[in-house]
C-alpha cells in the first residue's frame, strides 16, 4: 500500500469546533468541497487532480488529529491504483467503512453554473462530487469528535464506479482485512426523491447488470431461393419475442428485466440475412436468478438457431453484481438513524437563533433583489433556491424548515439500475442508501445539478452511522 505522508497539505485545514458543528457552519463547507470538485471532473482511474484535492484535505485532518492527540491515530494512504483512504485508529478490533466514488462522466456540461466543469467533455453528472463532499466533511467532523468514536473508521475514496468497477479493486487490495473492517455504508444522490429524503430497503436494492449480445449466423441466398439459405434474421426475430415471453414468466417469481435496444441484420433487401445480432441488457436481483436467466436464455437462442438452420453465439458481460443490503445491518442502521432524529430535534432548538438571523438576512436579500428590478433568473439558480429556503425559514414559527427524517423510507421494490457498491457487499456486510435531491434532473444528464444543502442530511446520517457500536 502506498502511504501518502507527510507533505504539507496544499489546502488549509477547516477547523470544526465540536460545539459549533451546525448547519450554518457545515453547509457552506459542503458547498465549497462539492463545487471545487465539480470544476475538476476526471474519468475512470485517471484522477490526478481529484486525488490531489482529496488527499490534501485528508492530510489537513490528519495533521489536526496529530496536533490534538499525537501522531499515528490517522493515516492517509492509497491501497490500490486511483484510490485514497483515511484510517482513524481508535484501537478497536472493529472498523466501519464509508465509501465515496470519485470518477466523473464523458459528458459536456450545460448547466451554465459558475462552478461548471473546467475540463471539456467531462462532467460530474452522477453526483460523485456530492458523495466526496459529504465524506470529506465527515473527516472534518471526525477530527473534532475522534476521541468519542466507539470504533475505528475507514474512509474509502474509489475510482472507476462508472466504468470497470473500482470497488472490486479496493476489495482485492486487502485493505478491509488489514484494517479489520466489518461493515460499510454508502450513499447515492437520487433526483426522483424529495430533497433530503433518505430511502433504501433491506435485501435487494439495485440490480445486477449484464450487457447481452446474441449473434445468429446463417447462410445468405437470394430471397427467390430462400430454401437454399439459412435465415439469421428470422431466428433472431423469433428469439427476440420468445425471450420477452420467457422473462415475463420469470418476473412472476421475482423482479427481473431483459430489454434489447439494438437489432441489426443483413445487407440488402432482397437477400436472406447471413448474420443478425441483438444487443440489450439483463437486470436481476439475485445471483440465482441471474445464473438461471443466462443459462436458459442461451438455451432458447440455441433452439431458435437450430430451427432456422443457423448457429448462435450468446455473450453476457460480467457487469456488476446486485446491490443487496445486509438485513441485520440495515435494521441496526435504521434504528441508529431514528435515534439520531430524536437527538437532532433537541439540537435544532439550540440552532434556532442563528438560523433565524440567517433567514432574516436571506429575506432582506430577496427583498433587495426584488426592489432593484432584477430577476432571480439572473442569479445562480441554486443560490436563489438557498435564499428561498432561508426566507421560508424566516416565516416559520420557530425559524426552521424541518428536514426530512434521517430514518430511511423503505422502498417497496428494488430499482433496476446497477452500482459497483455491490462488490463491497460481496466482501462484507454493507448498506447502500439513496439521498434525494428533489430536482428531477436525471442522473447522467448534461444539466444535472442540485442544491448542496441536501448533503447535510447525508452527512448527519454518516455521523450517526460511524457512532454505532
């Protein structure tokens, strides 16, 4: 493992006083982290600027802990290519891991934001900048509450979630065994949930994804002499319909999906097609169903090929396993978050005066903007949303806009997307959760954006999770 020590950090430490870790302090820092990272999106394992930023921030935290508690209690290192970890050692035999993904997407940003991507053709369009911001802020908080942690904490910043599954490399590195990790948690921002709402479920949450390519090989002939040929297009078309009928039967047993998005066959209109292929994706939520579907779909393709006098090649990409939340750990986490809700309600009373002052300032800002004749459209949209939030707080009886509960809303069904957090859950118990942005802007869209105030909800949840015994 590559130890990252003891260079003076490029970025100064951000002191977080345990008595002053309030929303009014943490939201601006979360925003700073997220926007700084949003400007420097990088792809796959090639993350030099991102790694430098994350490492420098973690080194600042390490130095703060060194000054308060002495050297050796925090270690910043890289267990494998393109990764950064921070280990907070409380001398326990048990460690909680928290994961953030660092890579971006090959998307040209069109948000028009002041903090838009500075790297042409690359964009944080899946919220990984927000994921990193929450975990970096958690590191700052740990530096203040280090001596109260009931167990060790390992923060994991991984590459290549969007491509080859950097989580698998982390697991293979041996870092979890070396640092006695026995549970892991992670979040993904989710546009279709209300802002700040946390959602998840025990058991299957996200699907395994297997790209599916089926290629039929026949024999071309003129359509006037079709009997002399072997029609690959016909075999492909019959398989297409029969595969959907087959999956409809499997869906009666448990959620699963097969959809094809591309089919191609032949060269001209008056000749039997010598080749035909169909390309799609299989999504399943259990290893058993995934193996069964791959086996029986291949057998179905063989039968349709043989009926048409053709041969067939069937390929299922390995893809990511399903994200399956450990039921026992999920129950423990949900209970811890519910208790944190009670504690937060008490703490909010101490924040009331500060929030009321901020709300009144925000209301004045809105009033001045209105009196000047300028429209909110000329402001950064997210800053305007934050002002509107604070103005709403000014009108509420206690000067607060209640946040959604930390305890997760339980989803009735798993979702058909894939995520490489699944590799961690094959290695140790883990729970993955969704955090609503409330925007409805789809993930991977070139306009994807969100108000950073929602990150406070994820940060607060992470605090509760690392304080679990």
